[in-house]
C-alpha cells in the first residue's frame, strides 16, 4: 500500500498521531466528500471558495464558468490550498476545552492545470455527474461543444497533501469524570431526504433507483 510523502509544508505537527498519509485512506475521504474549499490569494487578500470536485486517479478535477474570477486566477497559476472535510460526530467531553469533533479532513497544496482538450473536458464532466449521483449520466443530455467552451476544467494534482483524522471518545483526564454530566459522541451523517419531483418534469417517470437508494 503506498503513501503520500509529507513535505515540510504538509507534515502534520499539531497532534501528529492523527496524521494520515496512506494513499487509499486519503482517496477514500476525497471520494466520500464532493465539496471542497479552495483558498487562494489575490492582491494580498485571501479568499476561500467552496466548489465541487471529482477525483480521477491522482488528480482532482474542478469545473466552473470560464468567466469565474477564481477559475481564471487558478488557471493563470495562482497557488491554491484545497481542503475537504467530513464530520463524523460531536465529541462531548466532561470539560469545555475537551469538546471536539470526530472528522476526516484532507488538505492539498499546489497549482491547477487547465484542461484544454475537448475529449478530456467531456470525460471530466461525465465524471462530475457520476460522482455526485452514480447512474445519472446515461439519461441526461451531454454538454454541447458550446457548453464545453464556456466551461473551464482544471486539474489539481495530488502531489503535496495531508490528511488528519480524529476518531473515538473524549480524551479528558480521568479526574474530570467526577462531575455528573453525560459524555460521549453524537454521530453525525449526511442523509438524503425524500425526492422532490421537478414541477416541469415528466410525472410518468418514476423516481429512479439511483435516487431512491442514494446514500453517502
Ligand atoms: C471539522 C474540524 C474541526 C476542527 N476544530 C478545531 C478546533 O476547534 N481547534 C483546533 O485547534 N483545531 C481544530 N481542528 C484541527 C485543525 O484543522 C488543525 O489541524 C489544527 O488547528 C492545527 O493547525 P496547525 O496549523 O497548528 O497544524 P500543523 O500541524 O502545524 O499544520 C501543518 C500541516 O499539517 C497539515 N494539516 C493541518 N491540519 C490539517 C487538517 N485538519 N487536515 C489535513 N491536513 C492538515 C497541513 O498540510 C498543514 O500545512 C479541526 C479540524 C476539523 C476537520
């Protein structure tokens, strides 16, 4: 099993016991989440913007309007810091400072590379749709040449990255457990609600299985 080698910038120093560099474990976090936050600076001002992504091999693909300020800046080589996190639970400790979150997070440093090739852009669009909801692509109209031209696709290489994972119960000292207060973990999970049909959609079409059985 291979690892991502940490650099000076991605070596986890604070609580290093929570560091994860294992490639399969990091890919699993990236594949479970599908929204990332992208931090970048323009004229000295940092911005952090949420956006969708899909992992294909050792690259994350981003897509957006060719008119987007963020996409234009990233395509021009502005360095980025991309982060993803999943919240698994609230950790309720005896002490205020002992409270925590069970989480899995990934941070990627680097620069994005614009994807110009129409076929590669098309493949990335397909990967996006299938990542958000597997089974969706065959039924929808694929992007036209014009739509692909108006869409910027960027690839962020998974070269310099780290992951951090907290699991388990509170870790306060034994003496703190003298107080009468409930302690433990409240697990949290993203779950789908009941599907809401599009008022302009075809009523004769039943909710597909990939929507009914969607889970994260
Ligand atoms: C949902 C959530 C809630 C959190 N709440 C708190 C909080 O309330 N208080 C708090 O102090 N910390 C919290 N953390 C942890 C926080 O993300 C940092 O890890 C921590 O603050 C240490 O930061 P640092 O810059 O000192 O880390 P350092 O260890 O000095 O960072 C060095 C390198 O380690 C890597 N790294 C650091 N943190 C992460 C991470 N979370 N994921 C992936 N790579 C990472 C990066 O590559 C970074 O450049 C939380 C994390 C998550 C995901």
